[in-house]
C-alpha cells in the first residue's frame, strides 16, 4: 500500500517536471529540423555577450544587457529598470517551461539586440546555453 | 501636608474620576496626532486611527456625561447664559466665583469641543469613504461629491483648534485667578478645594479598561509593522482590489509594471494599442485575438470608469482634446509629483518616472493608496 502511495507521489512530482522538460525538448526539436549543426551551449554562451550597436544611439546591445552575464542572478530591463527573474533553470525552475513564452521572447529580444530575428540555429544555441545554467 | 496647616478648611479631594482623566489625555493625544498627520498623505493611516479612536472616546464621553460621577456630568457644567456672564464679570473684577468642577465658561468650551469632535470625525469617515474608498462608508458615493464633506472636515478641525486655544487660555487664566494647577488636577484627579464630600469615586476599573481598550485597538491596528517581512513591506492600507486580467498582466507586465487601465482614459489605451508596433520604440507584436482582449479590458476599466481615486482624478485632469500616451504626462500625475526632490529621481533605486513601484508599495495592484507610498 505504502509503495503504491510512494509511486503515486513520485508521479505527481515528476509528472509536471517531465512535461516541462518536454516543452523545451519539443521546441528544440522543431528548431533542430531547420538547423545545420547540432546545438551548442558553447556557441550560445559566446553570442550571449556579443555586442551589437544600438540603432538609436544608446549603449551597445547584448543579451547580457538585461539578463546579466551570470544567469543565476536577477536581471534588470535596460530601458525600464524592471527587475527580471534569473533565467537559469537551476535557480528558477519555472524557466524554459512554456514554449509560447520562449518563442515570443526569443523573437522580441533577438530583434531588439541583433536587429533581426534569430535563425533556428541561434535560437537552439541560446536555449541550450540557458538550459545548462 | 504643610499646606493643610495654612489652609485648614481646604483639602485635596477627588474631583476628576479616572475614566474622565483617561478620556481627556487620550483625546489630547488623538488631537495632536491627527493634526501632525493631516498634511502628509504618507501618514494617512495614523491620521485615520487617531480619528477612529477620537470618535470612540467621544461616544464614551457622551454616555459618561449622563452616567458618570458629579463633575463629569453635563448637568454640572452646562450653565445658562446668566451664569456665564456673572462668572466672566467676576473674573474681570479679579474675584472669580469658585467652582469645584468646570466653570461656566469652560463648560461651554468643552461642549463646543465635543461637538466639533463629532463633526470632524464623522465628516472624516465620509471623506475617507468617498475619496479613498476605505472605512465603513466606502463605495457609498462617488469621489465627486466629497468636496462639501472635506470642507466640513477642515473647517470643523479649524474651529476645534480655536476652541482648544480658548480652553488652554482658560487653563492659564484659571491657574492665575484661582491659584490652581489645573493640569496637575487632570493628572491626579485631585483639587485643593473646600473639604466637602463630593461623592466622586475613582472608577479605577473602568478607567483602566478604557486605557486597555485603546491600547489593544492601537496594537491591532498597527500590528502589520511588526509582522511584515523583508520582502514585502507593510502596506498600511490595502486598497479595494481592482479588476485584474491575466492577459493584461502577462502581455504588459514583463518589460515594466503592468500599469492598470484606471491610470489612463480609454482613448489613450486605444491609441497605445493601435501603435503597438512602435511602442516607445518597442514592437509589441500582439496577435489580433490578444489585442482584442486587451482592448476590451482597457476600455472597461479605463480612467473614465472612476472606480478609484486615481482613476477619477487622472481622468478629470486631462483636457478632452488631448490623448496622452504616458501616465507621467497627465496633469494629475505631474501635479502630484512636482514636489519630489531631484535627488530622489537620481537615486539608483528609481529607474525613472514610470518606475512607479520604486515609490508605491501597491503599484502592482494599481491602487496607489496615499499611505502606501515610500520614498526610497
């Protein structure tokens, strides 16, 4: 009896975690279909701090401008000053669990930083890097 | 007891019972506290507490004026005009008539103060309900009609202050003319008077109960200050919850505070949403369904709805032919924030004018209570 209960508890606990991991895996799989190489957290890390000139003459733009270089720390929106919860799933388990949210912000932030939408390759590399943090 | 030998016919007898004294000094505290906190909105909750306590005290005093011991009763100190005139005349002639309790002139000052106390506290409750949406009368009337009651509240407070001035003058004159220390008498309850049996008992238990009740009320009212955590500072007033929308909070709450629709009129929100592809230089890129949902929510609870004080006042301040795209461009916002020191805006904790949450504890809820404001 207790074994069954224990199994049940485990399923209840793991169920959502697995479902969340699934959302990220699904998304990565979709991107992978369009990508040329396997995704690399290393490449994602390199692009993370790469700066691009601002079209409006502000400070140079990078992902780290808002999220910081240490993803386990709280970030700060470069224009509004609002604090942004840490991106690293290791300290913020809610991260990378909602495909719609990830798509929306990758699109928005890539346009803001790079001045264009990211390629599937770049998005996959970014997500792989964030996931590893 | 050396004095007793000089004045053999006089003795220190009980004139003011304990409940009357407790009432007196608590009323003094409430009065001072209410005046000190009347200008600065940050202390509105203290002001309101002083008002409630004062009203409670006044109700007690009203009852005690009929049921209390001899000198606490209205019957003892409310005199006809003839007596007042005779007393004042005797005072001017330098031979004031002696009274054990309140003299006839002082008696009327007391009645006036009690009356003004009621006027001020009751009108205060009405203003609190109409303008701030708090207290027992919240939601009864729109903020629009609060003006009359605010007038009444402020004029009453002015008259009350004038009467307190007269009362203090009376105490000084009394001290000189009767050679009495009236302040000490109101503390100890005893006066040097002819040795008569006044029949006044201290009623210590009731006095202590009154004091205990007031302390308990204060502890209960201000408990939040001790219980609040580091993360969530104590909000003295929890505003009446505003309608929320999950879509609005997620679509508009990631880059900055999800400004509540009450903070701008509908025409401003519609224009902002129309220009979503160039939102202060950002592309919001909202799909049509989401956009429709946001528009419906914004129009329903826009400033015109007048559902709370900021909504009503912001809407009233904007000329009809203008469509501000920033809350921080509305005349009401500017007016409310024009006195803030330049140093505050330079504080790194304040990201800018639109960083409402830096100064308003309840910015997330959108209620912008007067007393939930803390300058960093």
